[in-house]
């Protein structure tokens, strides 16, 4: 269910499906070979191609599930999974791999994000993300130095073709070794006007961080200069204001387009760290539900690296945050 979408928005189903196709499994040899068409069916909230202002209900059916692949996991705790914590919280768990701790649930985020993108497009807001590192293979150029239109030109979704091939080779190596590899996705939002965000609660960067950290397998978030900015003195890190034909701008953008929790009109950019996927096709030590030592050897079809399929998820989460803050900003301020 998607709630809070205003009435009258023209919805392009083809665009939504295109976004889902970027996330779906089986799209290349470096992703899981599970085959799902991931076709969305809208149940409510859209009439004659426009949103009604009521909750938007939709469903995406799983058609290539292999539940028996998970039978050997019923009574054991998989390393670095949510099996143990779910048992402690709820007293039982669904061991078949399709629960809320599964990245399968991110399909709903992509649908909602695609609608949020369509809400933002007429405002000139554009959101892009790309893979900037896989394991030790790193793209060291900033987003300003890259042609982001090349992101979709390769299966790893890196806008630098040469680095992309090295990333693909690194993922292939992990797959051959029945292992996994993590990395970083960079995101940037352009065209966001000044004034979106709240000064204390619901700071724009705090909501953006919460959205990214809520994605499965995410272990870190930074925006603007991030952790590297701690190495600069304030005299260098400060973004100096100046007047231009476009109005008030900053000469640099270490702030990442957000100051005091509110957008300042400059590009908003961020980085999201993804851990190596916890399911590896290797035998590992663990314990069963009673605490007895045992081993686990997972079966099934799993991604050796989640990053290529996570790019549209990162974009979707950013779109929803920005759409929320756009709607909150529409309340007129009192001129005094």
C-alpha cells in the first residue's frame, strides 16, 4: 500500500515496470538466476491513469519460488542473518526466505519510488545512483566527473566502462568461490530547490539516512563530504555563498546540498555501503535452535553481489524521502 500520494498525478505504468526490471532477479549472469517477471498489478487508488488521492494498493506475485531449498534451515541460525533476532522478538520465524528480512520486500519500495519519481519530475528533480565500488575495486571519480547516462550501459551499473569490467570480474570471482562481495552505491539528486526539510525532527539528511539504512544489507550512510570532510579545517570545509544568475549559490558543496536539515538548492549527494550478502554457498559453523553446535550449507539461487540490483532501490528510497519533503513544503509560510 502507498499512502499520502496526492490526487491527479498521471501515472505511467511503463515507467514503473522499467524501474522494476532494473531490480528484478535473473537480469544478468552476475545476479541470482531466479527468474521473476516482477509485473505489478494495481488494485486501487488509480483511476483512468491518475491517482485518486486514496491509498494505492498493488501486488507483485512470486512465480519462481523454491521453498524446499530452505528446508534444511528450519532449525538452525544462519550466520549474520536475522534468524536469531526474529526468534527472540517474535518467538518463531518463517525459514523459507521470503519474510520481511528478505530483500524481496524491496520490490514494494521500487514501485512506490517510481510513483514518487513521477511526482518529482515536473519539478525538475532528478535522482540518479550508480555502483562506485565492488570490494577493493573502486571508482575514484566524483559524480561531477562522470557521464551518468552510461550507468545502464553495463550489467554492474557503473558509469565508467573500464572500472565496470573490473567490478564484473570481481563479482565473477566471488561467484566461482561460492562467496559474496559488498561495495558502495553513490546517489545524487539534482534540481531540489532550497527550503525542503525540517530544522530539528525530520531533518532532510536524517530522513535520507534512515531510508538508506532501512535497505537490506546496508551498513553505512554518509552525505556531502561525509567522513572525509573530517580531515579538512573549517576554513576549507565551509561553503562560501555568492550571488549568480541563478540566485544565491555556494562556491563549493561540502554540505551535500543540505544545511541545518534543509536543502540549500545545491546537488544532494550521498554514499551507501552494502555488506557482502550473508548467504554464501559454503559450509559454516553455527548452532541450532537449542544452542547445539552444527554446520550449515545453504542451497538455492543467491546474488554473489547485491549492488547492481540495489541501484534502483537506493533511487527509490531517495525519491520517497524527497517527495515527502516536497509535500510538506507546500504549506505556505506567513510573510511578516
